[in-house]
C-alpha cells in the first residue's frame, strides 16, 4: 500500500510546484507581455495567468505610463511608443493615425514593432 501512495504524492507535489512557480499576477493597471524563449508569445490582461516555468517570462507594462511618444501615422510609416524605458517603433491596429500623448494598449509585438490600439 505504501509503495503505491509514494508516486501519487510525488506527482501531486510536482504539479503543486509547477503551479506555484508558473502562476503570475498582472496588476489591474498593467498588461503582461509573455515571451517564450525570449520571443514574443502573447499579451495577457490583468489578473492571474499561468505560464510554463523556465520557458515563459512575463514582463508587466504599466498602462498609466503607456502613451504614444511620436505620432503614429501608418501612411508616413512613423510612430513610437515608450515602455520598459525603451522607445519602440509602433503601428496602429486599425490603421488610423494616433496622436502623441494618446493613451493606448498593446495588442501584440511583431518582431521589434509594437501593434497598439487606443485605450478605452
């Protein structure tokens, strides 16, 4: 009897450890950017999210400080967004121009370009 319980307990311990290490919280005023092996994987909303430990990394982006740094004008191919103390080239999801200082949310990262939409 004792020999059949040990593997089950070991499995339960491994699952609990996986969840404890992989459970991340994104605060209400943030979005999480999930990278898998260092490459963009997805954007997660505020709340609890489960990621694969040692494979995924969640970097929070403070939405209170996220705004257009340089006007996003798809026709002219311009636009920049600042977060993580870096300036990123950006484009609008809808294809519309977005004025500098406009509050935005990140939709996704395409390589090194940020795809954004107006917050609201």
